[in-house]
């Protein structure tokens, strides 16, 4: 069945309905483009048609474009993918321009048929770019609907005319948060911003009435004397807009995200030429972005791979394991956060702690969260009461009897966790799954306290739970498929992105994070300027430098991990960074929580400058290293651990490796993740760089055997392991 269908009523209104079968939300495919084009042609050619309404057969309008369109466009021109993209984009612009001009005489702007968009709900990406080409946009009064252009969030920008039309409709200044930040609005806010035109109870009826009212349909930019709102780039007001926008883009992206710079260039250059020329400029910059390996990697990891994992790409083939009631052991920061996200998902929660005061304090985290939502008008008192009503804060372990999932979040100590495991397993049902929330302790070791290790699993939440998108699920040596499926289904219920890894010390995420922190601390000890270390990290796309990250996670935690790891690994443990961490701890500088760490903090806890004592203790050397050398040390320290995790079958799917790195600790999102970055570099270069770093700085940079093999055979990670099913390095 066609994605687009057309029907003309007795009043002469042709309604074009978009309804992709088998999809919960419309997405635009190449076939869909052809069908929309044919429907528009049919309506414009039919003398009985007085006006056209484009709407959806679903309760939303559209979620965006099928990104396979990009691949098909690239392939359409054989060995010249850029030409294929440019030709495909200009053809798409032609379809939207046909809607916009609607059969008008090009010389007089007379004639033509009014075309309105009627949006029943959410309209994102191409789902807004099509309406922007229409003559008026009507949206249903639906507070849950989201309207906007979020493309920048996955490494591209609105390249089907959305950039050019929105700037000409609103002005560069007003359009910038929608384009450069991907800001989404509900219909009323979208109307207030000037994105859409009307918010009504019945958008189809209102659109039909409007197209029959003989409205003026010439867009402002197609009329003589059009002036851009806010001023053109060569106007003083407009010029200052672009100066500020350029500073904002570079300040936020550090120059490593190609899409933001390309978008700004398309807007600036397009604003100085006629509309049709501006569309061609937009298409050229969009092609430039799509040909950049960074954008391809971001789309793959942040959109395609992330979505696949959230849909259960690696879920065992067992029956549905949806969680009905979860028991959370420990009402501290982690337990409180787990309780909050569970209750928000509609799951009953039993929150246990040793004292009622501690349990109530854990529940109060949800109270404070909901109060903030009410203050921002994102929640109501009724919603708050409903969410709080799902949380039973208590000291009574018997309350756990009918829980089908237990998440233990008590103190990070094997003995304490073992004692709690035995107590709770004596109470809960035979089918219940017991999950331990730990960031470092091996799951197989913790499972020794369980009488049913096949139902024992690790679930590693990242802090703060309500803000962090990733959850790492760790399969112990005896963990069964039902426990994995239960954990995956729970993580999806609470709207997080799961990855599944096999058990090994530090699992996957912390295994890669710790070398990043340690490499930064090593460089400080060597005499590299602290500011160079921190800024080198940020300039290569890391959200936090290694020193700031240590402050955020707390320095005494670093001391604890170092001591525990050395006790477990003995002489195999590399303690080169311990001196600095232990010294800071002895000085009482425990990080942000103590208002003193690698950085200074004011009385309110706001981070200030790097502490002068660092340079006093570790005198910076006269000859500082090149920026790229510092960046490579920081990045290779992480990606080589990712490769080793794959080699050792801790990581089973490189998609999880890339998505987990971006969502878990913010690994340079522009790169698409560790494996995508190595593919961008190329295995031969990466292996050679390992050799150089090893010679200069030590065996920790030694090239893994897998990477060496791939370098010699000219392979890439995604060509070899990218399908998911065959993602093991066996």
C-alpha cells in the first residue's frame, strides 16, 4: 500500500494523507517522495481541486526521514557519491518548491492553489520541512506533540529546505536555537515562536476551511522587496547576529562538529542570494556534511545503532519479561535515582534501607524531582502524587516478597553485598531476578553468595540515574538468558539505552574511563601543563577533561578503586597515577563534594580555576608537548581498552561499544565512538600510531593483536563486526 494517498471531496479540497503501513510513526522513504510528488501533480492538474491539505493518517505527522535515503542517494551516481547526494537533494528541493509555488505564474505570482499542512501531533525533521513549504501550518492542540528540527543532534542539519525556510520565516536570531540546538516545542510554543501558524482542535477541518477562503499564498521570500527578519548579514543588526552565532557555535562544539559550522555557513551565504540559489547553497553544504566521515559515524551510532539496541537487538529469545514490581536495596543516591526512574515508568517500587529515616530520604529525591517538574510546568500535582504513590519506602524486607526484580544498590563491598543477597533471596519468589548495581566488583564473584547464580546479574547505572542515558548490563559466568532478558526489558521500560557485556573487572565502561583519567594524571605528573591536558580533551570533543572528571566522581573513590585493584591484580597493576591521587586525598582535596580537588571551588560549589598547588607540586616542563600528542594519548588510552574488551569477549557487539562510550562517558560524540574513530583513522594508521606511542610512553599503548591483524589486511571494524550478529572478535 502507498505511503501517500489522495482523495478529493465535494468542496474541491484534495486531501493528501501520509500513512506508512507497519510503522507507528511516518518516516519518509525515496518511494514516499515519489508518491508525494505524484499526489501533488495530480491535485495541481485537476481543475476540480480548489485547494490541498497534507495530513497524516496517524496521531502524529512524521518522525523524520528514513536515513537509508542518504545511502541510496550516494549509490545512485556510482563512483561519485557526492554527485548522487547533490542530485538527490536538488530533486527533493524541486518537490518542495513545487508545493510552495503551487502552480503560480512565475512572472506574476498569480494563480496557484493554496496548500495547507494539518499536523495531528509530532512533526520532526522532514516532518516539519514539508509543512514549512506549505502556505499555512495548522497543528492540533496536543501538549504531548513535539515540533522541531532535531537533525543537529545526530550530526547533520536540516538539509531539505528547513534551514533556509526557517531562517527566512523567523530571522537568523530567532531560528538559531531551533537549528543549532535542535530545540523542540509543543504546538503552542511553536506557534509563539513563529514556526507554525495555527493551533486548533481539528487541524484538518481548519485547513480545509482556510484553503477554500481564497487566501494569499505567495511566500514573503518570493515577493519583491523581501527583507529577512532581524536583518541580512550585510546589515549591522544581521551582521552582529552572525558574529554572535559563530562564537556560540565554536564555544559549544570546540570546532569538532562539522554540521554546526556547515549549517551556519549555509544560513550566512544563503541569506545574501535569492531563495532558489539559497536552496542550492544549502544542498551543497548538506552534501559536504554527509560526505564527512564524522557525520556518517554519528548517524550510525547515535541514531541507527542506539535505536537498534533500544529495540532489543541483542535480547535473548525468551518470553516477555516486563517488570511489574521492583525492589531497590539501598536508598542512597543510586537507589533513590533507580526508584525515581522506575516509578516514572509506572513500575511499583519497594525502596529498602536500614532506617526509616534513610528510606524516606531516598523517596524524597522523587518528591524534589517532581516539584521541579511542577515549577517548570512539565508535571502536575496529580502526576506527583501518582508517582510517589508507587514508591513504598520501608525497612521491612518482607515487602520484597512479590517483587519480580531486585536491584541491590548497597555499599560497594563484597561482604555487605553478599549478606544482603542471602537475606533477600530467602524472601523473594523463585522466579525473581536479583541484580547488583556495581561499577567495579566482578559479578561472578558476587554471584557466589547466591543460591541461584543463573538468576543473578549486574546492572550498572551511571550517576545521576535520572539524567544518564546508558545502563550497562553485566552477564556473570552462570547468568542465564532469562536474567539478561529481564534486565533488558527493565532498562527499556525506564527509557534508558542498554548494553550487555560479559563479566570482567571494570566491565566495559569503567575499563575505558579509568585509562583516560590515569593518562591525564600521568601527564600532570610528567610536567604537562594542567590546562593543556584539560583543554586538549575538550578540543577533541570530550565533555570533561580527565582532571575535572576525577573531581566529579570524587578523588577518594579513585583512591579506593586503586587500592582494591592493586590488591586484586598485584604486580600486574599499573600504579603510575596513584601518587597524585593519594597526595590530593591526603591534602583533603577530595573533589567537587569537598569543594577542593584538581580545581578550586567557591562557597556555593561552583567550579573555578585549576588549583595552583598542582603546578607547585608538579612543575611544568619548559617544552610542552604538541596539542595532537596530548589528544592522542587521551583518546588512544580509551580506544585500545575498547579493542581489548572486544578481543577478550567482554564486549560482544561493537555497536554497544560505540553507543556505550558516547552515552556512558561522553567519548567524543563527533567520532561515533571508539570503533568508529578507529575506522575514520584507518587501521594501518592506528596501528602505526600505537607503535609510536608505545616507543615514547610505554607498553600501555601496545597495539592489540586484533588491530594489528586488521591493519595488515586493510579491514575496518564496521566492515568486519558491524552487523551485530557477527560482532565477536573470536
